[in-house]
C-alpha cells in the first residue's frame, strides 16, 4: 500500500521497485489536532521553542475545559439511558474540575493493552485519586473478545465504588468524536501494553500533537 501511495515520488520505477520496506502506523495530523493547536503550530512552525510557556499552557487548559464539559454532557446521556440514580451523576461530575490532574486511557480493549493494570492494587489507587487525580476510560472490545469485555465490566464496577465515584470514569459508546476530545484535553495519556505487542501507540501520537 505504501509503495503505491508514494510511487509518484519515484518517476520511472514500478511500485515494487521502490526503496520502501516498512512503514509503521501513523496518524493524520490535521484530523486529530485541535484547531487551537493547529493555529499555534502554523504561527510557530520551526520555532516552537520561541513560544511563551504561558501560551502553551493556556492552550492546553482551554482544551481541558472543553473536555470537562464534554464529559459531563456525555455522562448525563449515559446515566439517563441506564436510568441511574441522579445522585450518582452529581457525585461523579462534582469531582471533575479543572484543578484535577486528568489521565486518559481510551482504545480497543484488547488484553495485551492491560487496562486492568491500574486496578491490581486498589488501596494504592485510592491514594492516587485522593491526591487529586481523575482517570477517564473509554473504548470497546471485540464482540468475540470475552476477556476484553470482562475488563470493561470490571472498570465500570470499580467506578461505582464509593471511594472511586467521580475519580474513575468510564465513558460509553466510544467513537472517533469521543476520542478526539479525550486526546486533546487530558493532562496525561496512559499506555501500558505488554511488550512487544504494541505496534506504535497511535493514540499516544495523537495526544502528543495536542500538547498532552
């Protein structure tokens, strides 16, 4: 595929003759980067270190505010659809504030990506979230991947424990629109795959382009 895509660069050669052997996964810059960051890159292209730190930080915080509002609205829809107690919703969103350090984990829930790793020590996890950290999870498992589906169920169950309400959040109906908000607005993108099973970590590449 890559040889055919870039054959126009090598006039007079057949695609099979091109000096392209292996191309790792990549992401499309303008699709996944927010408008604010695209504008910043356009202004400071090739001289990003000249940008004032406050400009970088304020751009990030603006995206974080957008994410928080998005998550609150998304949770409202999720809780309404499941007929959850309104009190649980208000307890959850009350924890989601701009001063919290937000960690994101969103992708296909294959077992080798080890979403469960964070929950191997709940006492330690409680200490982390009590220090002002919120973990937001989102994603889907393959319909035939029972182990991946079990991981999602486990995370949802933990998110409803009193000590983790509003501090461990799982967003349903994962899609590209939801993914864009998460990779643009979190403070830290979490990736914990079993080596060497992760190809290149494309979700992390998307986060980096948005200053995460």
